[in-house]
C-alpha cells in the first residue's frame, strides 16, 4: 500500500531510458545533390524560351517587311508586269502608272477667280467626257482654268440639260466683264459646234 504525503501519488519513471521498446521510425533520406541541382535548370528553361521569343519577334517582323518591300519593288521594274499563276490579281503595269499625268505645283494666284454658270440642252447620248472635252477646247485665251458639271435636268425625252460652272482666272490684270463674256461666248459656241448644244432659256 502506497502512502500519499500531501500530494499526488508518485508515477513510475517515464524517461526514454526506461522505454525498452525498439525504435521503429523510418529514417528520412536527405535530398541528393543531383536532384537539387536539376530542379533550377528545369524551372529556368521556360523563362529562357520566352526571352528568346521576345527577342526574335522584332527581327522576324523586320524581315517580313523587307520581303514585302522587295516584292513590291520588283513589280515596278519593266518586264515584271506578269504575275505568277497564284490566283491573285496581277500588279499594275509599270508603263500604265508612268503614263498617268503627274500633278504640277502652281503658285497661289494673287487675283480672285471669276465664275460663270451656263446650262445647255444636248442630246441624251452626250456624255460627261464629251461635254468637258468641248468646253476645254474652246478658245478662251487661257482664261478658263476649270469646269465642273453640277446639274443634269431632262425637260423632255431624248434631250437633257447639263449645267456647267466655269472658272476663269487672269494672270496679271483683274478680270472684267469685257474679258470674261467673250470667253463664255467662246465656250457656248464650241459646245454648239461640237455637240449641237444650245443655251437653255
């Protein structure tokens, strides 16, 4: 029978030295140096690939632009007008582009232009090109600078009225009615002679 001296009963000694059971814990293997060295290499590989793609993209874009420029330049060389049989539209011939009129710069006129509107009755078969050709063929002493068709009216079958705005510009002296009216009359006479036109009343 155990005695209790003012406290809890004494417990048996539970120190590790008194435990006679065998230690069955599995040993933990330390990571090998080879696996620790391989992991950073596999993690850095995608980063290097992305970096190379970012560096190569501008170079590839520049090479593509140069190839397009060379291909376009070859289409402008005489003798290379024919396109290969690829189903695409052939390029514009160099001779056709060279035949276009090149705009010429003109000084800003110091004098104000004068405009006159005329309306003539012509046959239904008269085209815009024929009308403009007759207007520009009129002997206006160099005063006629521009002509614009701005209205078409058909009063009866077989005929139509075409209204044209004439712009006159002088070089040295201001334009007066004495100089403009003969030029307008010359345009009307040329339209009558070339197209059988008459002024609309």
